[in-house]
C-alpha cells in the first residue's frame, strides 16, 4: 500500500521563493538558497555530478551503506524508516533491503519537496518492496517534522551530506527538532562529509567538465523563469572555495562585469559590481568530534560512526537519549 500526503502547496513554494530571493539579493553580501537549484534541469545536472570522478561523496556514502545497512537494521530494529530529502531514494534501497531481510522494517516514509520526484520514487519502491507500506510526504525538510507519522522503533535518515547546507544556527535548530520528534531509543542515521585536504575537496565542487558550473548558474535560470528575472547566467563565473575558518565549501557566482538585473515579480532592481560574488551554497564539512558534540547538544548519543578508509565521509547512527 502507498499514499502521499501533501503539506506544501505550489503557492507556498512560490511565496517562499519570492521572500528568499528578495532577502538574499538585497543582503550584503548577496546570497541565494541552495534549495532553488533543483528544478527539473537542476536535478538532472546534480545526477550527472554524482557520477563525476571528482565527486566522491555519493559513491563513498553508497559504499558505506552497502557495507553497513544490515548493521544498521540490527542495531535499530526499526519498524519504520523515515527519509528526509529522499529524492530518487536510490541509496535508500540498500537500507530497505536490509530492513526487510532482517524482518523488522514494515514502513518507509520518504519526504521530498517535489511531488513528481516523490511519486516516481514511491512507484519504484512499491514494485521492488511489495511487502512495505510506503507513505510519502510532500514538504520542506526544514519544516516537516511535525508531520511525521507516529510509531515506535523509528529511524530518521538524513543522507547525502545535506546537513552541511545549513549554517550552524540552522543546524542546531534542525537537529534539536529531529530529536524532539523522536522518542528515547529511536534513531537518526546521518551522512556527513568530513574535513579533508582542500586539494581533493574543492574539485568535487568545481569539476573539470564544468557540470557543477552549469548546475550553479542554473539557479539564475530558475529565478528568470519563476519570477520574471533577466539574469544572464553566462555573465557569472562559477567559483568554489574552501573557507578554512568555518570549515565549509562555498559555491558562488561572480559577476564578470558590472550589471543590473531586474526581477519583475518582485519589482526589484539589483546591481552587481564587476567581481561581486553571489553566494549560492555552503557545504560544511565535519570532524568526528564536532559532529558528535553537535548531536549530543541536540539530544543524541552516537552509537556508531563508520567512515571510508580515506576518512572522507561518515555515516553516523545516533540514538535519541532520555532527557535528564
């Protein structure tokens, strides 16, 4: 059996886009939210990125899931797997297969902002795992935890390093909200990128083929199509750099020349100086001790931390602890 609950209407998405774009383009320095990368073209480009030779996070996380999915099923005894930002659910099939084989898993709850992506994933999952109940939720992962189904022995999965897209204050609030949504003994499965040599890290966000550059510039096309903007994406250079102080990658779009942009639906005019940067994404990387401390502050105890042999990525299983 499969169902889809919609907690995010198109009109709400457009209102959020308008607010975020106005706030970001009138800030100093300017910024845009990375969640607007993912229109149909942006999603296709990201799938291309995940198989590039420079982009190690996806294949490294998948290898960790292949090695430890059964360990996770045995450690959690979860009857329900809830995945935030599920997308195509491809990597998650490893967890589903292990949970079904272990005999504990009964329900899968994928959450995504895109109803089309969610319906496609649910259809495929239902075919491959006919014994599972699949209940999708259309929502924004940062504002959805109150909509999660109740149950016992639940595990929330948040994979792909997406936690790193949140600034520290947002991370603290988000992890605390996940903890508040779970009961003691339930679990969070988290995938995070680790701090490594910038010589390896930066090319993952600035590949030789230029796919990430296309992906980055596509956010300007999204604003053009949805809000009547007149950005010329080719007038901006893709920039990826390592911020050593904050330990995160920053993706930026740098104006090649002075230019003025008009956003019709916002009645907003925006000027860019030559060389001015527009930040489009941060991707924080973690050290085992720092992410363990952040999880502890939210109400979790790390039970297992698995990493690859080069310590590039970590898969963390954390249990919700009882409040003292």
